[in-house]
C-alpha cells in the first residue's frame, strides 16, 4: 500500500552536558565530514552561502545573545542531484542559562520524480557522538556498545529505570560460544543506532546471570539475545516486558535471516517521531549577509541618483563615475538575482516539506480513527466474552465445581506480544496450514503498533482454526457465516473486519499480488482476508484460502493462511 513519502528521512537529536566548546566542536566535525565528501574543495564554514560545486551549496549561520556571544550555529548542505535534492542540516545550541546544549541532525530527501529512495544514516552523526559524548539521563550515548560486567549490572538497571531517559536502550548479551556473524551483526546494529539510542553489551555469562537477578526474569536478556528497552521500564510489572522487544540468538546467527536489521530500523523510526525541544524549535538565525547585501545595494542606488541629479561641468569625469556606478549596480543586481533564485528554491523546498507534513498528519488522523474503531470493537467483544465467562463460572459454582473454576483461571493462555512469538505458537493451531512468508510478518514488529497487531493477528488465527475445526465437524456455512452466527463454543472474528472477496477492478489490476503458496509447491489466489487494523499506512491483513471442504489439489481439506503482512495494493490505495 503506497503512502505519502516523508521528506524527513532521518533525525538524530541528543543532549550534550558540557557545552563550552560545543559550537566549535560541531563546526570542526562538520568540516571534517565535508572534506571527505568534497575532497577537491576547501569548505568555508564562515557565515554565509558557499558553493562547493555546481550542484552543492553550503549555508552556515550563527546566532548571538544580547552580550554578543555566539550561542547557536547551523550548518546546512544542499545537494541538487538529478534524481532528488538532499539536504543535511546540523543545528547546535548551547543553553544561555545552564551548562548544557542540544544538537540535531536532519536528513531530508526531495525526490524529483515518483521514485522513492532508501536513505542511510549520515556518518556525520557517528562522528558527532564520538566527539561530544552526549547523555540521555543517566546513560551515555556511544558509537560502540558499552561493556557491562557483573559488578556494573546494577548501574545498567538504574539506566533502564531512569525517568529522565527519553531514548531507547539496546542491550545485547554475548552468546555462550563465540560467533563471528553474531558479533558482526550486533556491532553493526550498535553503530547504526548511535545518537538515537544508548547501547550496552553484557560481557559474559556472569553479567547475564547478574542482570537477570537484578531486573527479574520477565525483562531478562539471555545469551545471544538483544532487547530494545523503551523508556520507563518497570521490572516489577511482568506485562511491561512485552513493550521491550526481545530478539533471540537464532535471528542473529542465521545467514539467511535478515530480521535483525529491524532493530536499527525501529530505533531510527522512533527517532523520527521525536519532536524538537523548545530550545531548538524557537531558534531563529538572522540573515546578516543578505541584510549586508541589501544595504550595499541601497547605498549604491542612492549614490547613482545623486550623480544623475547634480550638474557637472566636466562631463568626461562625470560619465566615468556613472559608468563605474552602473557596473557596480549591475553586479549587485546579479547578486540580488541569485539571492532571489536561491530564496525561491528555499521556499519551494519549505512548501514541499509542509505538504509532506500535512499528508502525514492526515494519515495519522486516519490511523487514530481506525484505532478508536478497533478499540470499540475489541471492548464489545471483551464485554461479551466476560459475560459468557461469568455465566459459565456461575454454572460451575452452582454445580459445586469450584476447583474447575480455579483451574480454568490459572491455565488461561496469554496473547503473543509480537509476530515472532505468534509464529512460535502456530503449533497450537492444529487445523491451520500456514504458508505465509514469516519475514514479511516479522517486519510488522518494527512498527509501534506491533503488539496490538500481533494480539489481533493471534485472535484472527485462533478464529480461523476454530472455524476449520467446526467445518470438519459438520458446520455448513463459510467463515463469514461462522462469524455471523457462531456455533456453541466457537471463537468468531468481528464481522466488520472480515472481507471474503476483493473488488473486480482490484483483482483485474492487482490480482497478481494475491497469489500465495499452498501445499504441493503451487500458488493459489486468495481474496478472503481479515483486517488487523481498519486504517493507516500499514493496515495489516491476513489472507487465507478456505478449502476445508475441498477434495482436490494440495490444499484440499485445509484452511491455508498464505499471507500476514502490510495492506496490499487495491483501488483505494493512495
């Protein structure tokens, strides 16, 4: 499903405790970065605009307080290429009241066509992190993971529980046996999240055991595993553990498995959602160079008017002065022309960025409305389930079977908190055959709504399994009828979130997207699907083939789930 592409491709935002040399360090690091990008050009970081080549323009700005001391700087590189315009902006501001400062690095992409680009994190960010040693509450941001031994585990727990921590914290535990691929992938992930998360490495088995003892079994990180801790960790509350995604060692040591890349993608996506603090959002840079040029033009024009209005007897000398002034005015006009052209380009990019923000705002509003609908549907189903459970509990108690009530309450199965966990429990669904590509499903775990989607996905799978069992026992209707009028003991799915067919125009144009594998090595068309989210950019779907009552082909007698993943293209897609 295509969605509006945001012009903001990456954002890193971090606090620096010691800001005395902040601005100089940012300029020095930025200068070194520019020198690598443009080795044949001496990049000037003085205030103003500087052309680095025919298509690259550098803008350097500074802001001063009332005493004349510099308190902020901005360095912006714009690269106008054939396929897109790329803009990298580094902004640093030191506090005028305290000792700290803030740094932000934004990478924007403005495509010149319909093509979308996969952007990579600017190396500049890692260089800034290495030189500035930013902080996030009690944690220190670093390029490589900080080593944690058993005697420093309690400090790590304090970092995780610190209410002043705003960024994710990625904690990895070394495997019991050295594995080069694991080390390479984990080290690469830690470098990729530099500036957007703090990173730690439990150094040995003693540190792993000490960490489990300190934080509890629910939030543990086993050997070879990597967990991404979001802010506000609560080790005393077991359900909180599901907020902090755990990726087991199998994902890191399997050469064919690329799920591990999702750790960095999720951290970078969270960084994009962080709003600029007021210290940066209200920052304004006066354009002193442009004002100086305007003043020069005013003075030159006034001088030219004076020359033409005062009579002189020596016309040759007068004409020479006029020619010199006209030449100067022409130069100033050319300069003004360039400034107007550059201003127009800046306004155009600003309008495109604003349009992108408005489009994403509408997407977010749609997602919010869809989530409200989903929650209302879930609450309705929950209320019905509670009512049914209360009636059954009362019947059992009246029959004197209080032990059965206690046993049922203690053995209630939990709901998966991720699609990876959902996959591990597919064996519980004995009437389903799942041929869906798990890599596509695991990709949903990178989204902030993944826990909700995984829970609904499990509910959908359980409902399909319940239907398949009922159909084999003689239920005559299809899945839609099963959900409309469920037999006793059935587990229906909300009817509003069931679609048994696609529209004819959708199948005519995008039917090839709905061909999924079935047993026997072939592919079959699947139109029936369940909605895990009503609206939004991702809006996951579960596509299935109901051949429970079939007698031919590899799928005969089975209910096959062929796809679990993002919304497929249809005629309603933007």
